[in-house]
């Protein structure tokens, strides 16, 4: 089980792209004999920008929630690497419509542990 809390600052030249970012994430990936690793993860992020977004009178604010699951089989390998299947749903709510969206991602990766 893991938990991470972070605060970040991003400062490009354009003021409307400068922001503070706060995030909390958690994950759990227990291993089961003969089955593999089943994982659950999630995160919540709040991002507050400094300047007024162009063509509006708004200072951008984004809130993101992401939840996902993963599976890595124990007994199956390809060239010594195990596949990891992941599905994640992410929702970003923003007061700037262009940045208000939801995504669903499916991915497969191959991992090797040493």
C-alpha cells in the first residue's frame, strides 16, 4: 500500500500558465499466488493558476480525479517480461471549458523486475 502527497509549482513565462498543484494519490497492488498482482489506484489533484486566462476574465482552476485498476499475471511472460494491463478513468473539471474533460485509458505494458 502506498500514499503520496505532493505540492508543486510551475512557472513558465506566461502568467496564465503559472500554477500551484496539490495532489494526493494512493495505490495498492497485492500479489496472489498462482494469479498475479491485482492493483487499485487513485488520485485527486487541485491546480490553481495565477493569471487571467486569455479571452476571458477567469483565473483557471482545474480539479482532477483519477481511478484505476491493473493486473499483472504471475505465470505468463514474454521474453522474460510480464505484461501489465491497466484501465484508468480520469475526470478533470475546469472553469475553462476547453480543459473540462473525461478520459478512459486502457494500456498494456511489459515490465521486468530485478
